C-alpha cells in the first residue's frame, strides 16, 4: 500500500473525464495515480460521436417529450428502447427525469450545462498544443438537418434556450447545407447550422494522447479494478482493488456509469442510469464529411473519423450489465444511407457503450457530502467528451481551495434529495 500523503491524489476512472482531471490535478502539484481495469479511453470514451459542442445547453428532458416516447418504443428502428424487465428498476430515475423537464427548471439547467461545456473547444486546443496531434480536434460546424421544410423551427423551445445564451446558429435551406456538406441527401429540406463547434477524428486516440501527456508529466495509470473506497481514521482514503490497495489524501471518482456502485457502500445514493448507446463504423465509406451532422429526424449523429464514417446514438435502458443488442447498431445502416446516399455501407464495426446519465443532464461535480476530499466528476450523459476538460479544471480548483466563478449547487450529488 502506498504511503498516505496530502499531496497524493487518486483518480478512479481512466475515461476522458478522469484523464482531464488527472492532468488538471498534476498541474496543481498533486502526485496522481489513475486506477481503472482498462487502459485510458477504452470504455465509453472510445465510442462516442466525436462531437465537441461548447454550446450544448439543452437537456434531454424537455416539456412534452413524453408524448413521443410511445411512438419511439414501438419503432424497432427508433431512437429509444427499454428492456421491459428493467422498467421497474428505472422508474424512480424516470420520475426525476420527467420532473427535470418542467418549464421553470430549464433555464437553470441550461446555464449549468453551458458553464461546463462552453470552454471545451479552446481547452482541447490548449491540451493538445505541442503534442504533435493537434489536428485530432478540428473546428467545424454542427449541422442539425431534417427532411421536413419546417424541421428547423428556430422559434421552438430548444432553440430559444440556445438563442438566449448566445449560441451562434442560423437556419438554412437544404440547398445551402449541401453546399457546405455535399454528401447530404437531396431529401434534406432544412437545417440549422451551429458555428464555433469542434469534432475529434478519433475519440479513443484523443484520450490516449492526453493520457500519454499526463504520463510524461508523472501521472501513473496502473490497471486495477476498484472494489471499494474506504475512509481512513486520520483522513484520506484507501482504495481497494483486486488483490491490492492504494491510499491518498485526495480521491476523485470519475468512473462514469460505474461511479454509483462505488458510492453506495458509503451510504450515498445517486440517481444515474447507464444509458446505453451504440455506434457503427463504415470502414470504407467512399465519402468524407467535414462537419458533425445530427439527423434530427432519426436522432443520431454521423461524422468522418480516422477509422471511417461513424454513426452513433440511440438510447437503450437495460441496466449496466445486460448484454449488447447489436440490432441497435445495425439500425444505422438504413439511417445513414438515407442521410448520405453515396455512403458505402459494406464493411462495418459495431460497438456499445454506457453513458452515465443523470435525470437533468447536469453532471455531478464537487465534493461528496460527508466525505472530505472525496471529489466526484461523473454523470455527463451524452456530453462527456465535451464536458471533460472543464470538469477536470473544476475538480482541481476545489481540491486546492481555489475560487471558482461558478455556482456549484447545480452539480451537487444530493440535489435530488435523499
């Protein structure tokens, strides 16, 4: 067991949030160890859509969303599925999710999301500077496209939330958007173009590049499956792993959807669902996209990456340990071909990951109530890649008692009550 020192910090979780947190803590002078059963960015952080979206401020739960749910559930190719045997277990979370979509709660939620996401693109450029891999994150547009002429109604609630927060967007016709992205189908009739966005050409490699930077700064990444967090009598924590243990004065829980399992033995219960998402890579696509594209009709995102064109999305609720249903990934064949008619759909790679989704789309960031110097940074839902750099900075500031010009109440673990 390592000696317990106040300058030692353990980060639990080697996803993109944990990596960015380790970098931020190391810059503050901590001796940092990152514990995970997998290598850096090999789980959920490997398989996302690659969107770096600084202007993301619209939560998943919105007024009236429930009206669309039956239609989605009855559609085998729809954006949402629930394994019915799991439904009773997710009902408490679902009630909080629907409550979070109340009209009067949206402005505060949108502000809290934006505070975490807004610096992301600039921070990634800073983190990658001098690495030799600066082009892993590119500036681009985010195109929300629809096959309906009225599909891009910028007067609806979601776009009003964005407008009120200064999001730089404009509605354009399908003809204009095809000038920007020629591979799009002529069936696209309307779109909204969001500026000042970014995308990564390889989310997994981005995490590994940043982890290599952290290692060069002295951060260690031993492979270890964390089994428990044990408070020590004189302060600090012992982290039990399979066959070993580690101790540190500061611990950060950044284990994504697995974080709640480690908090429960401490008597801390947090509403979080392992919202499962799928992707499909078209290895020889025959086309190249310059921007991230959201198909607003079929609710998925597609983008060109180093390994081909990746289409990603859908929401599946089945619990954290259920086996993947790769029919959910194969749905992207038809959807992607509809969006990109010239796409070669022969030769694909399918994948499933677990998004750590709180009811209100606001991540959990802060100090665990009742456990001094046990910090947390998880629950980013669809926006882990985007929110990771600022989350790391926020946690590092809390760990060093530096002032944050951010109201931390919206990110508390106990904001939904006991």
